[in-house]
């Protein structure tokens, strides 16, 4: 009997060496015949990951974090936590029978967090440790996509005891409104949409539309749908999320696929730095509630 093994990956394709090497490694280790297929998938997108795993039997997780954003703010380990959490959520929803976590020998604490995330739901997760030289050989044969002028910004905070991501998302809007006064304001609609305004400018700088169908207590999602500072036209998937990780002990606040309206060099030297300043302040606010 042959088990179909899906290898989700950000890149548009993988070489035959990579796929066959993975296939041989897991087949030799578990004594089960696998047929591996590498399929492109943006693991930062929960929706896209769900579609990929809809009919999957077994999934292999091997450093799938490949980031095509032109600007990334945040630690690589925190970005990969999002990928692992999306994979775990989608796998449980799709009824995937097996997740194989292929990892190298380095950074034990990070690997422990990834495994904890993959095991956080009702799934069969098996860990397979590779020798360092094998990991290096596999990484040498990865395909990398080009960078684009989008932004990914990921910050991780300690979540106060008894609080949820839904609480943090609401507090963010209220805290920012107080922090911007009197130079700006935040309008929050009854539906949860947020508009950010600067004093003297009638049009909003940014508009965040709350997505109730993609939100729950552990994860709140807002799409970036307008504002002077955003290119939100067309098929833009820019979004802001508040997500619990590591059993609810930590909160990740992440911006994905944001397309700034400012010229790229100007954005990187102004608005991007202001966002980090805002996130640092919000982190202090959460710490005061711990």
C-alpha cells in the first residue's frame, strides 16, 4: 500500500532530488511506502493551507517558511510558528491521518515550540530527526521565489493570564485610540471594523475590515481594505491578525501581504519604523496587564 505524502511549500516547485530524498527518508524510517508530492502553498495563509489539505492523507513539515515579502519585521522562529499553527489547524479540519515533522539537530527550543504547536490539536504527529549534513543538502536544493514589495510584520508577546486573542484585538483598537489623541483617532464600528485617521486629514489612513467568518476567540482577523496608506485594490490579501500560540501563553500580532501606498524607500524609512514603535508600545501595555 502506498501512502500519498504532501509536502506543502512556499516555492513554486521543487527539484526531483528534494522530493525523492524526502520520500526515501520517510519510507526507510517508517517502513511504509510513501509517494511524495511537493505542492506550492502559502503557509502563512490559513485559507490556502485548508484548500491544500482538503484531501490529504499525510503531510510532511520541513522548514516550509519561505518568505517572499520585500520587508520582514520579526524573528524567523515566530514566523514559522504561524506556519505550523496554520498547518495544524487545517490538518485537523481535513482529517489528515499523519503529520511528519522533519527537523534538524539545531535550536532545540525552537523545534520544541514547533512540535508543541503541531501537537496542539487532535493529530498524529511523528518527529524525525535528521543529521545536519542531510538538512544542509536538502536546503541547498530548495527553490526560492523572488521578493515582492509587500510587508510581513510579526511580533510576539506574552498574553496575560485569562485573556484571549479576541480581548487583545479589542484592546489594541482602544489603546491605540488613546495613544494617538490628540493627533489622531481610531473609529471602531459596531461590527468591529477600524479606521485610522490623522488630525486635519478627512480620509482614513488605513481601514481594517473585521472578518467574523475567519475569526474566533483564539484568532481575530482583519483585512486591510482601504486608506491613503494602503494599496488595497484588486485581489489584495493584506491582513492583520491576533493569534494565540503555545497553548494560549503567547500572542502573535501579524501583518501579512500588506502593500504600502508610499514609495518603497520612503515607507521603509518612515511608516515601517512607526509600526514597530506602535507594536513596542502595545507590548508594554500587555505586559502591564500580566
